[in-house]
């Protein structure tokens, strides 16, 4: 198998996850606009964290999909506890950049190796978040030239809560599927309504076993990863459609807004108004390419990485960290 094929498959995975992250933010913004009377209530519910913002051309929102186990729904101990998997990693990293009337939306590879000028060390971007927000911000700035004007973090529990808030989502499975490690059990094929816990289990499933032509067959690692990515996009899209259909119902909209804001964390300087300004009316998510060596992780910054970032308005050396 060629390096190009492997990088391409990971690229599709990142793109689908990016779309999922975009759906969460877009849903959040749509709800906030729909009920402006609750602006101050919603703004006060958002969790805040210390994060060293950085300066650079334009204005940049960085959106992280976190794998934190801190506030998982009841019964989701199949993902491990905070003792089993302490801290959190950045599973999805989106960058929304506005400059000179142009908006760019990027999906950064979580396994991209970045350099931190403070520690003089190399680290995968996802793991730099585990080492602390300051290191993550430094890695973005030092290695990629990405300045952070606003930070948004969405938890796994937030995803499950949003699905429940819209009354569950309908999906259609081609085959019965189970995954004991993810707590997933869908014994029947066809259309079915999933609650938040089951939807989360489907999105988190890495080792699905499907009943095909009467025989239970375990998916390969690559197929499992591909299926997981596909389901993430499909479920988020289904959640978006259902949420939009409920906007005309003030009570349903408020319930949804409260569920979303309860699982959003931002830096201390970012307001609800900043979040509403973040997302453009229309935008294409660009998957930032990277170089794979012998088809294994992690991936490295190459010329394509640099050129893609520069097209979006980021150049190394232009980002200035606020120390």
C-alpha cells in the first residue's frame, strides 16, 4: 500500500470529522440566533478556561473536539474513566480564519508533529492539548503560524446531550452491528431511532462486528476507522436537520440551547457574540495535508502543509504569542 493511499484515507477521515465538528458549532450558532432573548442566560452557562491567546493577521477561531472522560453520560464507562484515560486530547481540530473579507475553514490532522519553542520538543498536535492549553497554543503558533483569537472546546458528553435534546436521531444501518468495547448493540438492520448514548457508541465504535448474510464478521482496523468517521458525519448531519426542524418551537429550541451551552468551553475573552460571528453562511472545510513516512503515524509538516496554511492566511513567523 502506498503512502499516498494511506494519507488519502486519513485525509477523508479528518474531513468527515471536521464536518462533524462544523455541524456542532453551526447548530450552536443557529440556536443562539433563534432565541436572542436568552442571550445573557446562555452566555453565563458557557464554561470558561485560561488560554494564552495569540496575535496575527485577521481573526481566528480554533474549535476542538475533546475526548475528555470527565462528564460522560451515565453508563458510558466503556470508554474508560478519568483514571483509565486521564486528561483529554484534541480528537478534532478546526480552524476558522477571517481576514480581509475572506473566510477559510481548515481541518488540522490530529497526528501532525509540531514544535514547541518553549519546550524545544516535538509532539503530536492532539497530545499537545493533553499537555496543557498553553502548549497546544504554542504549537499552533510556533509550527504553523496559526494565531488563536478565540478557543471553543466541545466534549463527547455534549454530543450525546445534543442528540437527546432533539429527541434522538434516525439512522439506517445495512446490517446488525455490535461493538462490546463501545457498548454498541444494534441487533436489527434498517431504520432506527438512536438516543444520545447509542449515537455516541456508534460514533466511538472502533471494532464493529456486523451480521452479513447470516454470519457475524469483524471489521478490519481500517474499515472500522472508516465506518466510525462515516457515522460521525451522518449522525451530526441528522442532528442538524432535526434541530433546524425544531427552531420554530421555542421550548424545544431553548432545551437544545441549554444542552449545547452546558458542554461548550471557551477562553475567558470569547463571548456568545464572538461565537455567533464565527461561522460563515457557507464555507468548504479544507483538509490540511501532511506527509506520512512508510504509512505510519505520526505525520509530518511538508511543503503542501505550508502552502495550504499560507493560502488560508497563515505564515510562520507572523503569529505572536501573548506570554
